[in-house]
C-alpha cells in the first residue's frame, strides 16, 4: 500500500512523494481521500475558526 498526496499546485493526486513537499498535502491512505484534500482542509479550517471564535 502506497501513500497518496494531493498536489495543490497542479490539482493532481500523486502516488508517493513525486513533487516538492511545499506543493503537496498528505499523506492520505487512498487515492479517493487524497482527491478530497481541498474539501478536507476547508472543513478543518472551518472547525478551527469556530473553535477560535469560542475561545478554545
């Protein structure tokens, strides 16, 4: 089983560490999960912002 990465510079899913670390997010356990990286990041950011607003 390989690691999957989302290259936020190109919008491509990559198997393994193909591109520069500064251009990719991951690792993810599957291609499908990596493909949803932008949505995962947006959801995490939303939750963090809510926590900050509550003073947590």
